[in-house]
C-alpha cells in the first residue's frame, strides 16, 4: 500500500482508498484475486469501506455490484471510496443476518468480521457466528453461482463445514506468512454442485503478483479440478 495525501492506494495504484477509522488489509485484495470467470452480478457482504468490491471491480470493471453493511458509517465511507474510484454500486444498509430479500447473485464475496473482542466505535459486526454468516451468504447465491470467503486459519473448519451442507466444488487455498504458517484461508464453493473438495498449493501472503500487480490467483497457479 502506498500512502498519498488524503488517500492511499492498493493493487499497485489500481484502487484508491480514503484514510479513515478503518483501513483495509491485504485480505481485500486476496478475495478479489480468488474470483474466476466474469460474474455479472456480485454481492459484497459486510463491505466495510468497500475495498473488496473495488479490488474486484478493478479486475472486472463491467460488474453490477451490490454492497451491504450494517454500519451506516462504514457504508458512507464506502460510498466516498466508490466516488474516488469513479465506480458505482447499489448500497444497502442492512444486517445480512436479518436482511429480507429474494435477490440472488452470480457471486457473493465476503471478508467477514471473524476477529473476537470489543465492538468497534463504527458499530460494525464483531464476534459474529460464522456458520450463520456463511449460511446467510450462500442463501444469496443463485443456483450454480459462487461464494468466496477469506478467513483466519483457526476458523476455517467452521466455514467449510457449513459450505458442505449447501454447496459443492469447494476450493481451499491457504495463505502463508513468512514463517511458513498458514494465517489465512481462501475458500470458494458453488451452489447446487456435487460434493467435491480440492486443496491447492498455498501462496505467500505478501505475494507481489497479487498485492501489487493485481493478478488473479488462477494466473499464478492452476485452479482446475
């Protein structure tokens, strides 16, 4: 990330983000990089300041993007970041856990609030029940559509267990620290597909081809079954 006056950039300058009370981590870039194909409609759940959605739109500009967040403050910051990047989205101020809608999407993506602790001042989700979060996200995926999540490695079993109840073609990619320990895990699945799980070679969390050059993971390793 490169600091600029009033904002900083990620993905080698492809995405601009205003400085705020919550600044995104590299997790946002990784979620976008795990996307395959060209989904037409996308829902970013718990968008925060919009980093995941903007990183994905930097790779696939023609997306019809919808973002949802429980926090009005975070959603306001996301709107400003979309304006900064000259991008448009449908903004929804609601709780994914209680959102009533029949809408479904080609792709649902999320960088969930998996950290435990005291809720932040901006009133975003903390200490969320990940199995319920995943369940509600998958409910918004159209048949044969895809769900992508990044999670702390210690929480991966909860996420994968819930995925297996509703989806198939599960793909698991660990992200390693410089110490060789998997700290994050990327997981994707397809709704309505037959049960099948694939584990892929891990990548270093500081991989420049992803974080700086904005490459997709499929450009670096084979993601075929």
